[in-house]
C-alpha cells in the first residue's frame, strides 16, 4: 500500500480528469509535444495505463467495453436500480426518500392521480356505478370488506375493559362518571377510576370529551390515556396512533400530549397528531393557535423544540424535528370519513387501508415507490377503493382479507 | 465533461440533511459505480450490494465531505474499499471507509486504471444518451449489439431508409455533442464508418 503526504493527494481527481482528457486527445491523434510528455510521465507512474491505451486503440475491444458498460444492470436498468434503491432505503431505515427515477412512470401516475382527484368525494357514486360491471366478477368472488364496524374499548385503572357501543360515536367524562355523549350512563360512581385508556381497534374511530371540555377524536388503531380529573399544574394525556384535539382554553394549565419521543404543549387550540409506532415519522398538524413541540430523548430530556405555526406540520423523524407548510385536508379528512392522500408514499397509503379494513398485506415484490394524491370516502368497500389505486405498474389481488401486491 | 455532475447546492443540501440530494446522486453515479464495482468483484449481486451500501455510507458520512468534488471521491473510495474487503483473500489488510483520502484511489494502480476506464465509459455513454431515442436505439443495436441493418429494421419496425437516416443523424448529433471535448469518439466513429 502506497501512502502519500496529504498535500500531494488533494488533486487526485483533477489528475484523473487530466489523464482522461489526454487519453481522448491521444486517441484523436491531436496531442502536442507537452501533452505527449505529460501522458508519458503518467504511464511511467502507472504502467497499467498501457493496458488501457491498448484497449482503447483497438476498436473492437473498445466497443466490447462499451457494451459491458451498457449492460451493467443484471436485470435490466429499471429492475436493478429499483432493487438498489430498495436496499438503500431499507438501510437508511426511513420511508422512501428516493422517488422512482423512471420518468415514464410519472405520466401514468399523474393520470391516475388526476382520476383520483376528479372522482374524489362527491364524484364517487358515479364512478361506483360505472365500474360496477367491471368489478362485479371479483366482487362475487370476494365478500365486500368494509371498515368502521369495530368497537372501541375503554380500560379502567384496575384493568377492567368495557366494550363501547359503536352507534354512540363517543363518550364523555362528567364528574366522576363516564357516559355516552347522548347521556346514557356507562359507569356508575362506584366503578370510577382515576385514569382511563380509550382504545380504538382497526377499522374504528371514536370521540371523547375530557373533564376540562377538551374534545378528542381517535382514528383507527389508536389510544389515549387520560385522567378522570386534571389535577396539578398541567393537563397531561398520552397517546398512540392518530388523534385530533380541540383543546379547551386554559392559560393557567397547559395541555400536554405525550407520544413516543415527543411532547406537545398547548394552551388552547386544535391540532392533529399522527404517532403510529409502526411509522417512522410522528406528524403534528396545526389548525389554529400555536403549539410547542418538544422532541424528548429516551431519558425524557428535551433534545429539541419548535413552535409550530397554523397551516404547518411538524415532522419528528430519525430524531430530527422539522416543520413545513402542509395540506391540512390530509389531517382533517379522516374525521370527515374520508381517505385523503397528498403525495402519500405507497406504503403509508397501504397502512391507512390496513388500519381501516383490517387486511393483511403481502408484497410479492418490492414496495412500490410511487406516491398518491386524491381522496375518497372511507365508507366504500375495499375493492372499490383498490380499483382507484390500481395502476399499470401495480396490481392487487385480494384473497381472504389478504392483499397481495404485485 | 460528463463526469463533472452538476447537482445544484450539492454540499449545502447534503449538510442540511436534504435526502433528495441522495436521489440525484444515485442517478448521477449508480451506473458508473456499478460498472466499477463489477470490474473488481465480477459478481452482479455483490456489486449491487456494494454500490447500494456506498450511498448509505455517503449519507451517514455526509458531514465529513467538505468539498464538492469530495463527494465523487467518497463514492469511488467507499466502493473501492468495499470491493477490496470482499476480495480480501488477496489483500490481507482490511480497508476502512474512514481512509477517505483521495490518494486511496491511486494507491493501487490496477484499481486506478479501472477507475479511469469507468470514467471514460461514462463519458462516451453520456454522449450517447444525449441522442434522440430513435438514433440511440439504432446506434446501440448496430454498434453494441452488432445487428445488421435488416435485423434492426425488424427489431424496430423501421424501413431500411429510416435506419440509415437515423444512423447518420445519430452520427451527426454525436459529432456536434462531442466537438468540444470527446475527440476520440468522433475519430473512432469516422473510422468505423469509412
């Protein structure tokens, strides 16, 4: 191994470029005296350059090398690059930051996105009608799968669980009692607990009003742990999954939302937190007012903090906290009974479907790197939703609540 | 020249943890790095693995890169070291990625020649890619695949006249593209056709 002093190493790449330029000129037969001398001295330093020179002057060999270069991708350019990107993304342990580089995919997906957009929400019924004939065959084969059938569960401090009625929409804390929002009692005062955990399973969402009047919406597969009464200087709750808050104003007593690695501190405002443990990013979208987001280390100490502005969303990912302007429709859609995708990566989109329809997802190949834009109703059955998402590059197959993606 | 890849604000974006720059770097370098790695390890799967790892290493070591041309050096050095480690039966010493000195590239003359060859091929290939798609196809089929005019007609569904036209247009465009730097390609094309 050859080691050189640092100063002489600085320009190795410049030297490489110089050699290449000389080689070009050599082959074109236009080297002048000084350049010939320079090339000779390089050959003296690197005798192996002679091999290269021979190679380059023999046309057939050169074409052969060019062919090797051209055919370097073992499974074709697209598939091989895709596989490498997959490896990179996997090793970086984050959602795909690298988008597909095959431009020809984009027009297709742009078209798909436009269709999605055009048919969103109110347009959906028409579409359903039009495509019924096409999807009928498959609908007969597979029973329709709907989301939204499951029951939320309330767990008391003693571990006792109460299944909540799905048709009541929500519960509230009234004094020491918990009751449905329509006034039907749920626990009597003998059963009171000093704290509760409300949990929604896959395919369910539920509402809750806390003792201070703060209103809480839980999306599917989410939970909130909260006290019967807020004592002390703060109002603190702990969440997992996706939760929307309308915090009752109380300047004296800040409201604190804890999730993994993050704490949100507010006085009174509304915001949406998405903190699923199976997703790499914790997202907090602010509708009005201002909130303080703190990133906490494993020891509970604050590492970083930022003040979030309305219309912005905070991202906690890979221990980094950032904020950027966002499309609030995305954070709002689920409470209105819709899916809404704003350049949502494929796997994130699929996770939303999993949480709503309770399906198992099996990737036959790699996870596609496409993103989706548009929205549709969550009351639709799964196959109808999938019909929207089908593209020329992705096909779905549904067998017994197992979704295979090709 | 083709090997000076122009990615705007490359260093700033790297240092600001802007992961999109990794995508741009992948596009700019994956082809030549794969060729370079393959020329060392002679194994598709290993080479792909090594190159994917190289980009991960660059991302993880992005703060250590202080100069814009250091990015290219980093990519080559990391690829080279990983390949040498893979082949370490013939090289007793383990090569570590913190030895990010550019001299690492010239230290082993045999490897250095592979690097120069890679950059040359990258140059030519880049020039080819500037051609319109039809001309590119005709060029590839006739020179790289060695197909006859008749075979090209069948493959591309073109008339013989169209194949000739595309081939001569390819040459003309290449000449224009290469006029400024890659003289030798011009030379060899002339030679091949005369």
